[in-house]
């Protein structure tokens, strides 16, 4: 079937159309007459105390697409050493995810401390996110590898799982590397960017 076919099958299985995002699902863990166990604002506030790195997930243009796809993502993690797997989480309402699914491959670009503006550019909907952004093709998938990133991880879509109002995308790592002199990573904490103190 190939990686693109597997990703497209996963998208169909999960009910995503290939171009249009799904509306936000009505998800409840309690009955309509019960109080929700956690306030959403409090959930965001508390989880915001967990500092994370920041990435940009990119994919080459799939057949019929005008250009590559990409979005800013802080919900990224390593998953497995054997086989080498990583994962990222993406909102079901994302307009970029269907394009990545169609490509069947992606590159994780781990951003450096001086790339906050680049991250903001990739967080905007509808813009040409790659305008003026230097990049080269990743060696195995051809996904855009952003210059200046701390590290890059070249992947094929391995599996897609539902996770509430998000999807959990796992990728098989086919190649990876760092820059010659990697900068400190860009961090996200309590709704803002930061960097490691010297």
C-alpha cells in the first residue's frame, strides 16, 4: 500500500475527509446532567506549567498540492527505540494534517532558541508559511528540513490513533540528525516562549 496509502487509509478510518477538517467533536466523559470533572481553563493553566520543546512538522507537496505543508507543534515526543518511533498530536480541526496524511511522510524540525518568529509564522492559518524560509529536502522523504533548526527527524507515517479532540500520529524514523553546532532549544512555557539559562 505504501506510506501515503496507509496514512490515507488511517484518515478515512478515523472519519477525516482528505481536504476539509472535521468540526470539533462533541466529546464528554460525563453524562449531560453531571458536572465536568475538570474546568477547561484550569486544565490549560495547569498543563501550561509543563515546559516543552517546540517543533515544526513539515511534509512535501503531495500529488496535486501547490507546495509543502507545515505547522508549529509542541505536542511532540519520542515513543520507541526499537523500532525507532516518534509521535505528535494534531487537532482534528487542523487544515494542515490532511495534507501531511496525503503525503504519508513528515519531518520534525526541532527549533532553536532564536526561532520563535519562525514558529509563529507556522502557527498561522492560510498564509504561505514557507515564504522566505530557507529549507532543504530531508534525505529519505524530501520533507522540508528547515535551516537553523537544532535537529531534524525524517519519518514515514506509521499509525494514527484517535485521542479526544486530537489525533495521535506515530512516525517511523528513517533518518535524523543535528546541526554541526546545535543551538539551545526553543521552549514553550505558560503560553510564551523561553530559553535555557546559561
